[in-house]
């Protein structure tokens, strides 16, 4: 995959959005991925396209979908969907039913 073909603007906007949503500074995210604060600033200000390894590291460290971060998907938390499914598959039948009931409770509460 050629990340230079990815919209630098989409990546920069999404990176800034998720970083702020999670309460991290540019410096904190940079430290997580082994980059500089200047690199993070250039990404967020749409100056440089992301390097593949750093974009993957950002997605992993911020627990978000790599495809969302680079603009290929609108599903920000695809990783969480996988993790929930993984937990569900390990539950007993009773646990699966309880999780399903609780998910429906949360859904109804949000829709109210």
C-alpha cells in the first residue's frame, strides 16, 4: 500500500481528532511510536504524508482502526469490534447471553 496516495489531510485531521479525544499531547503520541513531536505536528498540519510503520504504530497505540486512520474506512474502532468478538467467543453460553442482554440494555439506553 502506498501511503503517499492517501490524503494527507484526512490522515492529519483524524490523527489530531483521535489524539485530542483520547487526551494525549503530540509529544505523548510521538513517544509512544518512537517519533518526534515535530513529526506529529507535520502529520497533523498536513505537511507530510504518514510513513506506513508510524501510521500502523499510531493506530495500534491509540487502539483504533488503521484503515480508519488513513481514510479507507469510517469505522474508527474496528479493533474493538474484533476484541469484543474474541471475548464473546470465549464465554460460556450463560456468559454470552448476559453479554448480549447487557449490550441490548446499553443500546436501548443510548436510543432513549
